C-alpha cells in the first residue's frame, strides 16, 4: 500500500517535533582488530520494517570480537523508518542510489553512506534484508518461487571487472554452502539469486540498478544482499544472516570470536541481553529488558535537552506528548513520564546495607538483593524508594526494606523485582540506583556478577562502543 502524502508529513512532523534528535542518525561502528587484514562493511536497517537485518547488524557490534582484519557495521541506516516500523517514511531508500534530487529528505544520508561504501579501506559489502517467502530457482508454489526474496544471497551479476573479486557467483555459492550446513529444516535452504542488474532488460533489473549493492559494484566494490525469510521470527532470520556474515568473514580471512552459541535460541538471548539506557552522565540507569509499558515521575533535568547513552545502537529516545518513548528497533519498550528538577552534582553514590553487608553503589548502577536492603542517610539529603511508603517519614533511610514492603506497581520491570532508589539534596535530584530482588532464591543479577561480596553485585553499565553518528538507511 502506498503511503499517502498526508501520512508522510504526519510522520515527518513527529520526527521533527522530537526533543531528542541525535539518536535518529545512523551510526558507523568500526570493529578493528588492530592487525592487518581485509575490511567487511555490514549494512542493516535501510528498510525499517525488516528487523532481522538490523538486529543482525547490532549483534555483530555487541557480541563479536574481531581478532584479525576489520568489520565496519552500520546497523540503523534508516533509523527514523525503523522507529516507525515503515519500509521508508520518505519512500524506499534502497531505490535512491542511482539518482537522487538534492531536495530529497534523505539526500545527505545517502551521500554519507556512499562515502563509507567507497572508502578505500572497504573490501566487501554485505547488505542485510528480510525478504518475502522463499526464493527458489524453479517454481514450486506461490511462496517458493523465483519471484520471492527470502533465504538467498543476492548478486547483481555473475562477475565484475574488479580484479580482486571477479567471481561474485562463486563467492556467493561458498557462503550459501556455509549457511546450508546449519539448516533447522531442509525447507530453509539458501540459494544464490542473480538479478542480472547490468542488463536492465527487466522491471526487476531496472529496480535493482537503483540499489546500494549495485552502486557499490559500479564503484569497484563487491557487494551482496543477504535475505532471510519474513516467514521466520526475528531470531531465526538473524541466525541465518549471521551464518552468512561469518561465511564472508571466512572468505576475507577476518578472524572473529562470538559471545553466544550459534543457534536461534542463542541469537534470541543475545539480542535481548543488552537493552539499557544511561541518562544525564549516568545519574540514571534503566535496564529495559522487561520494562513496564509506562514509568511515571522520572526525574529529568529541568530546562535541558535529554542526554542519554544507549547500550545498543538500535535504541533511541523519542519525544511524545508529555512523555518520552524508548525504542529498541521498532519495538516501543516503555514510555517515561518526566518530572523536572534542578540537578545536584555534589553527590555521586549511595551506601546500602544489602543482606548484612555494606556496599557503596555509584549512581547509574543496579545491585542485586536477596532478602533486604537499607539505605544510609546523607547530610541535607532525602532518600526516596519508589513504591515504598512510611507515613510521616521525610526520608526513607535507615529502614530495612524487603520485596513485600514495596508496591509492585511501581517496579521498573513487569515481574516486580526492580525498583528505583533516588537521592535528593535540598530539593535537587542527585542521582538514582536500581535494586533488583532475587526471586525465590534464584539469583537474577545480570551477566558478570558473582555472589562473593556485596560489592560484586553491582552491575556496571557497559556502554556500546561506537563512533559519533554519521547521518540518518534492499
């Protein structure tokens, strides 16, 4: 269905009205081993309704270590369209690489990604997509036929004039073999799809002449589309795309280590293990893997732009009416209702008695609690445990608080285990820590924590390593 002009401008108005803009630019992440070798460029998110592609790209950034050569990743090329779950709020960006009027809203974005593609250090481009059905060289039925795009590695021609990588079809076939070694079902088999773009003698070829991969080929860079079927859940799509990416890394001699098992289940766990935000120089931290739909009375800085650091490049904070929506890809994780305060910068931590041991917790951290916790007071400061109430108490310090003492409807998570502990100094907001109650003796702390000492229960917020945004991406 075509997007009407009214819809386009309505979406444009939403984006432009947002108080938080920087998070909607695309980002370039350079995973460099520091050792000589080839460079692979991976691009995801050119079409915002294809979560397999942009999830795969983000997983490479957060869960791979490159041990030789380099991998550059753009996970969110068309971030505004990802947020809106739209193929393209300004039209299909993957049809804008042959010719584009400078007045097009995405002109600068396309120009920036072209510059990255043609960088002399880039040796090969892998472009990630979610495609319909299952591509088959011969027609089996309407879902499995040559017109479909799912489960294939796409080439624009069999070979190129580029002396380093002449045989596109041969390279694609090697990757297809690699993917097909790990099929969950024979029906999931990958094939090579040649669009014969250079001929420009079919409707499809004429369309493919406008794409990112064909632009790359015409600029001396071998480029391939990796399509996973939209018939699958996102994790299964990413599983197959990651197998293909690893195949290309093997061809280029790029060394890598992966921090999760190569299964659809492993991919799903990894994709949902790194969903957090830090606000205002880490005064506030939110673990959003199981966030409630709406979180109220959030202490944001008065008369200041919202500053945040995401743990994942697919996360963004977008202004809405009287609130801020937090997105992970095209999923709206939660909505924050702000309450505005002046900020105090003289305090940096809270001291807590946790299960009988004392620990100092810096702001912007989360700590695991088994039985109970107690917050130590500070001069001229007030402690506010969100969801706990003690009538007549000006400050909720020096009180042993158990899980049953706190109202679960004020928890950060749906399970009612994570709660905010806020510190105010002379009516100014100083900072926040999160406490996470264990469930029935099961330790629910985040990865990397141990139970040897209270100090070891503090979960440090690991920021995603990324270069500054480079712009906003078959």
